[in-house]
C-alpha cells in the first residue's frame, strides 16, 4: 500500500446541478424511486410540461446518482448509458469525478455503495433533524478515501464488475424463464388452449366449455378455493425485539418480486423465532405474498428457510411441490392480480385480508395441471439455482469489496485462490 494516497472525497469529485434545457421533445425523468442498487429502473418518456418542479438536473455517462434521503434504501445508480434526454430530480445528488486519471468513476461508485460507507451515511442522515433522514454533499465531500494507483483501481473494478455482470446475467435468464412460464400458463389456463387429446389447442379446436362462477371453463374442470388444497396463514402481528444474533424477521417491505431483501431486515432472538413459527412456519416450496404496502409481491421459497415472517401471507404449498409450482404461476397471473386489487381493504393504506387470500378461487384440472408442471418444472429449478448462485455471488462481492478498497486484499491474491 506504499503507493496509496489519502484524500478527502471533496478533492476528487463535484456535485453537478447543471440545469436541463427543455425543448418540445419528451424526456426521461428520474426521481429517487427510479434508481435502485446501481441501476436506473425507469426509462419512461414524459412530456416536459407534465414534469414536477424538481425535474432540473442534467447527467452524463460515468455520473453517479445518489439519493439524499435514507442512504440505506440504496437508491443510487451508475450512469452507463446515453443520458442526453434524461433529467434528474433535485433530490438526487449527481456526483462526478474531477480527474479520471486519479480516480476511476466506477471505483468511486463501488466505494460510495460499500456497506461501510452506506451505513455511515445513514447514521449521519438519521442524526439530522428534519422530516426525512437526509444527507448533503457536504457530508459526502468530507469522507476519507485511500486511493491506489489508477491501474490497481481498474483491476479492482474489473474483478467486482465481473461478479455484478454474472448476477445480472442470471437475473436476465430468470426473467426470461419467468416470462416463458407465465406465457404458457396464460395459454393453458386463461385462454384454455392447452393441448387436447389430439395435440390441438383445446378451445379453438372446438373444445366444449361450460359455465362457472368465473366464466366459461373447459368441461371436466372445477373451480375450488385454495383452502381445498392447502392451508393459508399469515405471519405474526407482534413486533419481536431486534437482536444482534438470531434469525431474520421478514416483513412486507423486505419481500420483493422473486427475492428477499435481507440487508434491510433485522434479526430476532431464537426464542421469538420459535414462538413466531408456532403460528406461521415457512417451509421449502411454500409461497409468500405481501399483504400491506406494495401488495401482491410473490416469493417462491426454493430453499429451506431460516427466517420468520410478519404481516405476510403464507400459502402452505410445501405439502405438494407439484401444486406449489402451479399455484405460483396462478398467483402471478393478471387474473389473480385483478382479483386481489378489487378486494383490497383500507383507505389510507390498503391491504389484503387473510380472508381474501383463503377464498382465492382456483381453476383446476388434475391432468392438465400435472402436464403443465412437467412442462415448466425445469424452468422453476433453473430459476431457483440461479437465485442461489446470485446469493453466493452477492455474499462474495460484499466480502471482497471492503477488503479490496482498503488494501487488505489484492486482486492477485483473489485470482490465485480462484485458479
């Protein structure tokens, strides 16, 4: 580390507030909610006259967007695309490197998004008085950073980016498989074009349809309630105390579509964990659904879980792996999304009741469901395996990053271990 130099971050970067010059062309507006964990998640175009007053800042490639509010929410992004028609909210700091010969923009991004720095900035934000926990550029500029030579920075960036790229590739594969499975589900169970005994699409080939409470369904099919097949429960309504050691307590805000955000969750004692699980123990092949906040996020439990749940719906489909695969696709369908939407309770904050979940209607034919599960089971297994690999890659990345940017570990040592 003899060639490493110490700086205040304010010596290396600036905050950019250059005003965007609007024309009559549509633009992409980015607010804090449009960035998440390194990515811009919204690229929708808007008419300039319809934008809010905080739509002001310009950005360019290699800029870093960093939310001033609640750093722990990880509302940040690295600009790695043509951003000429993007305008950014004043609630997002636009951070730009002054000299790329001294610090790599991507290295700066990895430094600012490391767990240690995010936790420190969150602590500063919470120490300020105001409506929201908030940071300013002044706090960021005072951060201490030890910089290796630019060639070492680039080596670190290349190594960490290779892990990020693999995670992103797995996510893309999973999304494609999820879309394919849902397309097949719609074809078979919404349009009723499953293969008939001659391998032809059932409904369009003249297959007989009969009336039901959900509209026309193929002859020989049934409409049942989900509780005719499995139990439906919800998580604890209590608030167990946070502990340093123990098991995670997962709530609706931690449950995203297809993954659980353990980083923002807290642990509870073993005693509380056991007590919560007396009511709602989660097992492999169960399905979780958010009941409050962002209602309807689904998670298929592909591994043996070691967490408890609070205010989350629990479909105990672990009693039948085959049914769990069908039920997961069924619950993802636009039909069920709309079914739940019109049955939301509450005015200020809407929520799903356990009664509604238990009364979920299920369109069912054992032979067709079995054939469908056979057709998509390998897709589901691949999604689970990719998700498991992503968790391992994320853990590896989060372990290596602080050691690499502190100089405790060198890239050559990591590569030697991999060889």
